[in-house]
C-alpha cells in the first residue's frame, strides 16, 4: 500500500485523533506526546510535503500500522 504525500499539519491532526498532543515546537518541527501510557514522543516536520519514507517512520514511532494511520486522515 502506497503512502500519500501529506503536509506536516495534516499528520499532526491525524495523530491528534489517537491521543497525541503537541508538546512543543522546536524550529520547524512539532514534538508530539502521547497523553496515555506508554507516553510515546513523535517528531513531525512542519513542512508542506513530508516524504513517504519520513511518514512511514513517524507512523512506526507512533505505534500504528499503515492501515490504522490511513483511516485517520
């Protein structure tokens, strides 16, 4: 299954649906924190387009499968 090219803000909004909140922003990167156990931290670039490989890494860090993430967007 091929991942779409998405902007960083859309990824942040999608992860917000599964208990991730913006903890802070450092430069052009959002640092998200899960608000329940195991309190994962995910870094999402605030860019207009996120490469599919970077998106896959973000999905894995969030503990989601590709299919679970695609349902969120």
